[in-house]
C-alpha cells in the first residue's frame, strides 16, 4: 500500500508544489498591506548585558500502580557569548499514587522550580530570561484559594491529588506575583512557538505569517494585554496580578531566522524594544538568545536519560512481540 502512496506523490508532486506556492502568494497579496503596517525593520547593534537564563525539564512515567516523576530546573549566568556558569538548580524526584493528574502536577512543580530560581537569583544579572509566555506560565487558578505552603514536599506527598494540584497552582501564582513585584521590569518571557493570532486575525499564527513573508530583522509595535482576574487563585499576595498590564511584541534578531514573541510586565515603547533587541543580539546564535538555548539542553532529559532513569527503577519493558501496540503494555 505504501508504494502506491509514493507513486501518487511522484505523479502529483509538481501540481502540489505549484498549488502550495499559489496559496502562499495569494495569502501574501491579501495581507501585504498589514505586514507593511505592523513590521518595522531594525538592525540591532550588540550591547553587552549580563543575563540569568532559566529553564526546566520534566519526565513522567505512569505505571499501573504508580507515577514516577523527575522535575528539575537550572539558572545559568551569562556574561557575553562565551562566559557561562551554572549558579543554582533544583531537582525533585518522587512517586505519586495512581491518579489522573500526575503529569499536570509535575508540570506545575517544574513551573514552581523555575520561578523560585528566578526570584532567588534575579539580583545577580541585568536581565532575567524565562522560556515561554507569562500568561501560559500563570495557568488557571479560578476556583482555587488558600495560603502558601512553604514546604513543597508537603504538597507533593498529599494523598488527595486534586488538592495537591490546586496547591501547586496556588503556590506557583504566589511565587510569580513575588517575581513580578521584584523583577517584573527586567524579566523577559521569550516564546518561539506562540500561536497568537491577534495581529493579522488569520487562521495562521502571527509568528508563522511573519516568518514566511518577511526576512529582515525587526519587530512589531507592543500590544498591551491585561491579566484577567478569572485566571487567578484567591490569595492576598496574588491580588497584585489582577489587571496587570503585559506588553507583548514579536521580533527577529537576525535576517532569515525565527520570529520570537517577547512578554514583559508594564507598558513599553519602541525605544525600549530596540534596546532589548540590542541586548539580545549580543548573545544571539542563529537568531535565538544562546543563554536560553544552553540552559534548555542542560535540563531536558533526552531519550538516553529517560531510558537510564527507567532502568534504575526496573521499568524497561521486556522485548516481546513488537507488532503489539504499546498501549497493550
């Protein structure tokens, strides 16, 4: 059967390619005026600043009777393109009883580890770099209330998984509120895969449009968003986040490279964006801030790591009939 698929592709290859180009050209003609309106070409010049880059990793293995988890985060200090040092890290390894919120709890745990590192080390650099969107990191706290639990292990060891998950979300939002108050104006949240569509209002994401139809370094004017109260848990320390203004803009640091989304707390102008691009350009590798890339590879568990962890717990599946789908094991 698969041979017929390849034959059909070969027969229709040119027609499909032509149609793809036609759709692209038609789409470009449709929104070219909007692109010229929102995309501002700017060639950044390197300005040296110090950065703390923070990222986290996680690995979850669900078995019939338990959920094994590993969650970690690291902060590296970067001074220039070649001078890097690890300055702090957090690791949690454990096991949950069987349930439906194992992966969600581990993700929230990783968020807490990342935010705690930022709060603890933010004074050691000019700029803090966080991977992802601040809104996505915030998550959904609606219907959750309570006080901060200082010992994270007390939350993780709870027998009530729903209560444990809610307390993790609550603690995360409290730590985020502290970070915003202390270092909000120097913390950059950088996303490389944003699906936002609020600029062009098309079915394709704004980043995808600009990556496909522009190539020069540049940026979009900042767009202001507010944190909605229905995303927040009920706690006095979290009150500061209600209605908080977030400035978001898209940028490209190097010609032909990826377009990135940047979030920062407060209102900013174009001169601020240019400064940010100058700072990031000084540590850019192929259009991406290298400190974030470096810390990403430091914390992510690759396939070899995952297999090694599973082997330590005797969870490597015995080789049997390889035609049986994995869900039967």
